[in-house]
């Protein structure tokens, strides 16, 4: 088993496949395992940990994603997982001899025919804090012998560095996705990290900004300003994959876009045009997301007025064009962003939403690519552009 862990096992990157192959190897080498769960703590704004559970009866491995609130839930409090993360000690429980007040983590397994249960903490780093847990269950009538438990504990120690690599991989991807977005994180982790590393891409672009935010921030307490910003970001970016990551951008990511930057109270969003999304699809996705966000805003403002809170208003500028997508900044402090005249024009369109008293404005080229009817609003001079630019809005109904 130790030889497998440090040869083929350590090269398996997928948590799901690793747990399944680990279960197969343990059973092949004499262990009697009918259920194996490996739980990893992570560093994520929504998730406290992830688990992979393998069942021998189906030979399938199922992921479970635990939100931060799980630690105050009835299912977690008093559970063996809670015990090992709090005490750093292993938990052993015969399931065919349960006390009347046994935790549901035990009773549910007992009802399914399991006879013995072992939960082992996996300690990471110099601080020797539990960063993972291994939970092993069997249906064998005799359960686990003392020698079985000692073997599992030894194998656990050799699994620790491999599981720590899985944990660090989770954390790096999670933090990158959180702070720079999924597309950008994939490029950075693939090696696009030097100043000047960049691609030229075509994309539909979104720039939005809160209205009257400066005036509001000068009159509201700081905690209310933060609450207002959080609500603003939530309706534009919320609920990514329900039970998986609950990450960011329902209105945006659901349509193939990505929040690229938060700039104070402004947002820069990109819908790349590539093999998966043509220019018409990207522009229609952007306008649909903007309409959804504005509709959600109406509901949110109704609730805010009922609580005597100031209404949130924001404008959206939309454009399509070629941009430079890559690294800029100092040699040791970089920002991954999009740059170019198309980006500047998108921001100028947003600034005109106040003048036109219209929440969504877009360029002539963008108007030609969307299916929703639009209307010409006039031309306006834009900083950095030699000629006045046409401005379009959605047709009034």
C-alpha cells in the first residue's frame, strides 16, 4: 500500500479518482472496506471543506461540499468529524453495539448494515493541525481487528503528504478563482505569469458603476456602506453551481461571462468570443445578464425601501471588440486584466447612463449583434476617441 501511495497514487490529481483507487488498493491488499470517505478542509469564501465518499456496493465515489454554516448544524455537532477536528484524536465505534443516544452519523450507517467505523485525523504542516480526515467503515460481521486499526493508522501517516498536496491544490485554485476569476486563474496556473504575457482576444464587454455612491458613502455609517456594496455584487454575481461551489456570477457566469475586476464600486466583466461562444452569442449573453441584474435590482430596492435604506442604482455600458487580455504592472506585482480602446469605450458608455437617464447603454456594433430591439439615442464625444460615437439603448416598451 505504501509503495502504491508514493508511486501511482501520488500522481492522481482528481480527488474522486484518488479515493476510488485508494479503496480498491486497500481491499486488494486485505482490508475489508465497504465505505471510504476522505474529507479535506479548504480555504474558500463559501466552503469549509470537500469530501469524497466511495461505496463498495456501487463502486461509485460521490462528492460532498460543506459550507461554512455546517459547523453549527445539528448534523455536524457531536459527529465523529467534529470530534477529530476538535481533539485531533481518532474515533472508533462499533455500529452493531450503539448506545441509545448515538449520533445519526452512526445510526444511518448501522441501518444500512455497516458494523464498524473508524475516523482518523490527518495532520498537516509544522503546526500538526488536522487538515483532512479519513473515515473507514465495514460490513464485515467481525468488524475491524486491532491489527486492522494499527495498519490503517500507519497508512494514514503515509497518506498525509499526498492528501496535503490535494488540499493545497484545492486552496490554490479556490483562491485564484475567488480573486481573479476561473478563466484567468486557469491561465495563471498554466504559466501565464510574466509581465507582458498577454493574448489578443475578442469579447463582449460590460462596465457597471453605482450611481450617487460618493454621496451615499458620505452620509451612511461604514457598516451600512459595506452591506450596500455586498448586496450590489450579490445580485450581479451569485449562486454559481448551487451545491458545488456557490461561487459568483449567476447573471454573468451562467451565460459564459466572468467578473474580471472590482474597481471600487465598479465592475468590469468580459464575455470572451471563442470556439464556445460566437460574437452574437457573447453579446446576447451580456445583454441578457444586464437585464436580469436590473430586474433583480428592482426587487432588491423594494426590500430596501421597506427597511428605510437608500435605493441602489447602477448603470451598465456594453460593447464588443478586440482587447489585450494579460499581465500588466510592476515586475513583482501584477494585475491580470483587459486593456484597449474597446474597454475605454465601454466605460464611457456607462458614464453616459446618467446623462441619458437610462440604465443600459451600448455601442452601435453591439446593437447589431443582439436579438433584442434597440433604439438610437444619439452621438456623443468620448474621451480618447476622435469622432463622436453612436449610443444605443433597449427599445422602450
